[in-house]
């Protein structure tokens, strides 16, 4: 008897966590009256100098393969950027790899560093890729609970209790998706001590490095004394330069790991498009004022969203944004699950938000609201939620 095609699909696919996000986004796409607070990418256009550089590169015929770890010119620019803006050195020849977004870099590093049954410490709530990536490597995700009551910081005593013989990797993300919080130096120093003591390596996801607000400052863990050899640092051009569709990012870390990632990449993407890498060179070399402009606008939107939510009373409990472009309010006052509330807001208020449980089980009681959309649309969303609340009460 012939098996159905679906019976031939590897079990690893069915083992991936189920998600509500795809269905919510489908409904929003079909209903044009919905105001979406779901985006995870900038709503700004890629800066003109980068777009023009892309065109010039294509016209020059820069459409062939590059070396697996990226063109030399880009790796050298990245090395200079890491030294100047992130405070640590990375050899462009051995300690940097250019990838198709930081997501590919995370995937390759996971393939190289996570063995079956290895335990991986993962922030929960945290970015949606971390747990599935660990599952795909047949590792064991260990949730490090983050809570609003603790400013979504890592509870170091809790972390210590969760470390075992098979714990080799810890993931951190700052500024954070979905919480919008920025890790402080003291917390990073405590993590550095633990990692050194237990001979671990850290995956430091720094995708939103340029978007911090108020007094918050981003700091790379690899910049702390002695940590460069214990940290895989992941970066992307998607956020800072509004280049999400270009799919270009990079990782910096120990040469042995970068070499293994490059070897593995031979059997997957092989290399990133050269004209895309040329655009990334222009992004780093060219004027940086667009980053500051986007940052100021995100901060303006975030402050307005926070103020409007606070004016609605105790329904949405949250602090003013520190980084990225997300609010992650506590919504337990509604007395329903995050998923139920998200569906209700979509159905009744025509506003799309993301349930906190999409980011881990400890995200229950929270929702994510993105302000990577126009100021006017955010105002409209707040007006709609406020009007719906009057009837809900």
C-alpha cells in the first residue's frame, strides 16, 4: 500500500511548535480595515544610497558566487564596525561570516554547537526562532523565565539552578524581541561569570542594537574582558538599515566556530548574493543619519503608544520602551488568555496584536504591539482599542 506524501514528511516538521501568528496574519491580510500592530520589520524604505549601490553592483555584473564566508571588503568593514560601535575585535579573515540575515547565522551556529540532548538556556518570552532551532537540532530547550515584575531581566540565581552537565549554550537577546527591554551591564557581567565558570558559549542576538531610547544603552557581551572567545554575536542589516528584504546579516565569534559554519554553508546557501553584500558595504561606509532618523521616529511612536495605553487604566501594564520597536504589556486584567484577547481585538476592534504565548509559555498574560508602523496608524489603533474598551467594561 502506497503511503500518502504527508506520511513521508520528516517528523521534525511536525514536532515544531504550533503557532497562532500565521492565522492571525492571514485574517488581517484579507481584511483591509484591520490596523496591524504585528510587523517585525521597519516600515521605512531602504536608504537611497544603499538602493543606488545595489543597482550599480548589478549593472557591473556582480551577480556571481562569492566565497562562503562573504566578500573580503564587507568582512573588513564589519570588523571595523564591531571595533568602533560594539567594542570588540574580530579578525575579518577568521572570525566573521556573512549570511542571509542573522537567522541563517543562528541556524548554522546551532548546527555546529548544539548536539542531540544538549540543554540550551533560552529566554522565555523570547524570539520565536530560539526554541524551534533547538528542537531541530534535537537539543533540549530550557526556559529562563523573564517577567515584567523583574523588568524582564535574567534572574541569575534561577539561571544557576538550570545549568547541568549537558548545558553548553545560552541565548540572550538585547534589545529584546518581544519585550523591548535592554540588558544592563551588571546583568551581562553576571552572565559572563556564569558562562566562564561552566565552560559555556553564548549566542548574543543583537539585531536591534541601534534602536535604544531614553537612558538605555546597548552593550555587546563580547566587549567584556575575556568574553570574545565565548560569545557568538549575531547582527543583521534588516533593522538598522531597513534592508529586511535584502536578507543579509553576519556573525562574529571564535575562529573554530566560524570555520565550521563556513564548511556547513557549502551544503546549504553556499554564499550570499554579491550585489547584496556590496549594498551592505555601502550601508556601513555611507552616511549613518538615516539610522538616527528612524530611531527618533520609533522613540516618538513608542512614547505615544505607551502614554495612550497608560491612559486606558490598568488594562495594559507596561513601562516606557527601552529598545527595539515593541511594547509587551501585561494584560492579565482582562481575565482571559493572550490568544483569546488577541482574537477579540482583531474581531471587535479591528486591531492586530500578537499573543504573548507565541514567544514561549511564559508569555501568557502579555501581548506584543509593534510600533514599526506609522504614527497615524498607531493613533488609530489606540482609538479603536479605547472605543472597544468602553463597551467591554
